[in-house]
C-alpha cells in the first residue's frame, strides 16, 4: 500500500491469473476480497473518501 497523494492510497493486488494460481482457495472470491480490502483501507486511512477498484489493461 502506498500513498499516492494526500487522501489517495494505492493497493496493488496480483493479476487474476497469478491470484488464482497462488491462492486457489480464493480464486472465485477475488472481487469480494478486493472490495473488503478497499473498505478496510478507506476505514483506516481515508474515512472521508471512497474506494475505486480498477483492473490493469
């Protein structure tokens, strides 16, 4: 997790294929887990902000 600018945090998560290979138990729950991580980062680090989850292209 890195702070991009005041109030903006960035969390890098492995790509879909690598996620599935390294964490097979969570392969079908990736989006759910990413949303939970985003909620927790907002709660702890930027409570007046909202989360945006983007896939790299």
